[in-house]
């Protein structure tokens, strides 16, 4: 046994070897990090630990050490943090969908502000970034408008079930166990999406079992039922998409007829046949079995028709907060030309159009641009234009010459951030302001650093789009120096 000197907090840190891996005793958890882990330090090492709270004092079993960072799992909590709150879901923490259910919501919001600030300090090289408090969500349960469930022949078994050596029912309909591509947690009730989401999932699960419709085996690529997508918007319109693998036509008709009869409230009932090795269906035909081929969402008087392949912000209530934040930071006077880069289906472009002279949206996905144009007509918006193309190839000098230089650029790129060529083009265009919307504060901060030769960060506004997780959206206002 090796004894370490007590720390300033008077916690003795002791490490000893058990038969397999070492254990650290009475370790105080200092803060939360990204994902579902807390952060502690011992003997000069950073330790990351799953499913703990800042202020916990725990025994930690070490799992691995790499690059000076130690990964461990909690064995025993000696002192529980006052920041803890009882989890509301029976699947927590096995299901990784909500990593922070055991942390009170005020602490979650403060942690997300801290995470964004740390990224700006580390990657944008700002000692004191102008960051605002995180805008919290309301509600913090049943907030998602889209969930994707997986059918599987391999249910995740609890350690107790495995130890019992009994035989258990294997099929499952739910979420993948973190770190396992072939193991699915059979969900009984999910607090992420409002009714009738849970009822639809449970009814389909029961009907399939009773009628011997097989679940998909991802290892052997066999089975009829593969994936279930449910979309529920604030308009109370509901879309259900069933993805079939190797299904017989009779099985498809049987299940779709059951769903239609059991849930007459559905606005759109669709299905896909996918025998590929992955679950993406953007390159496959989608068949509308009943109802409309789309559902409609409404925010601040604007309406968007969302099809089965359309992207829309997953939290509609916080999407409203996001769009209002962008409009507030834009501070448009009505005579500006605005570029909306990575426009998607054009939601931000549509939202800003009433405040600007003209808005141009650019997006790589042609189907999204088609949706953007259709939704502009739906909302009687005529001062917008949409173009499909790769951003780094589109934003060349001929484009600026043909369309004019913008006073404001809004960019909402994917998690990987902006291509270096796009950043260089933004520096050459030199708009007065850039509003950078990102779901990945790390890549956003790196891009802000590359823009720093011409732009200063004036404001950073974190927005909580996904309560009880470490994910955070950040809206950054950059002003030309």
C-alpha cells in the first residue's frame, strides 16, 4: 500500500493494488467535464470518472492511463454532493441519452457556460472572453421533437442478469448502449419526447413480438424491423417513419396498417426499405403510407414543412430562443444584405428576412435548398434567395461580384466547423459582422482564432438545447476590427 500526503482539503489519497486494477480512496470530485464524467486530481494526474457530481467524495477504480489522464469508475460514494438531484428516469445512467440527470439544473447551466468559456480561452486564446450566462430550457423534459429508436436482436443485459446465467428475452427496441454498436437498451419510458411517442414505440414493439415480425440483427444483417423515427412538433402534428430491413411485403403492410388503425392522430405515416449496411436513408425512397408526406412546425408566426429527410432543430422551444438570439445580435436595420451560410432548410434565413433587405442562403444539400425555397413560398417571403453548393467552392470572388458583399454573415456549420478555405474567403469578403452559431464550442473557438486577424469577439451566448447532457449551442457575435 502506498500512502500519499493529505491534500489541502484534508482528504488522504491512498492507492493500493487489488487483484486486477488499482483503487483510489476518498477522492473529491472537483468539476464536470464534457460527456458524463466528473474531473478529479490525484498525484499530479487528471482523473475522469463517470456518473459522479462535483462535490462527491468517492472511491475510484482505475481503468486505464493514457497521456497523463487517468480514467476510472466510481466504486463507493462516501459523501454525496449537495449539487445532486434524484434522477427521474429508471434507465439512468445505463442509457447515455441524459448524462446529467443526477445534477441540479442550475449547475448544468453554469457548467455549460464554463465549458464554452474554457474553449474560448484555450483555442481562441482569449484570457477573458465576453461570455453571457447560459439561456436555460423550459421544459427540461419531453423537449425533443425527434427520436430515433433501434430494433435489435441483442438486448443489453444488466450485470445482475448476466450473473444469474438465466435465459432472457433478447429482442429490444430502444437506444444503443454507449460504446456498443450491437447492444440496445430496451426502453420502457423515455422522458425526452412527449406523447404519443412512448405509446407508439411500445405498441409497435408489442405488435411485432406478438406477430413474429423479426428484429434486425446488425451482425448478420438479417431481420425485418430496423429503425423507428418519431417526430412530434409544437403544432401537435406527428410523423412516424419505420425503417425495414429484410422484410416481406406482407409484414410491411401488416405493421403499417396496425399503426394507422392504432394511432389515427398521426399526421404522416411513412416507411423505408433499407438493405444497406448502415441506417442512413437519405439516398433511399421514402414511401408515404398514410397522411401527408410532411409535418409542420411553427415559430413566431413562421411555418416550416418538414419532410422525412429534412433537418430541423431538435428542440423546437429552444430553436425559438436560438433564432431570437441571432436576430437580437444581428440588430438589422432593414437595408442590409445578409448571407446565411450552411442554411439547411433556411430557417434562420426566413427568420431574419423580415428585418433585412435581402437574405441569401447557401447549403450543400440540394434537397434542403428545395425545402428552403418551398418554405419561403409557404411564408410569403420574397426577399430571400437560396443556392446549393459546397461552401468553399461557392464563396469565390465571382459570387461576391454577382450577388454583392454582405453587411452580415450568419454561419451555422456542422460539428467539424468551417473549412479553412471558407474562413479565408470570409476574411476577404470582410463583412461588418459575423454571427457564428455552433453546436461544437471547440471547433467554433478554433475558427474564431483564425478569424481574429480581422474580427473581435463581442459576445458569446450559450444556449441549452439539450438539458441533462453536456451538449451546448453557442452563438458568437464577431465584429470587424
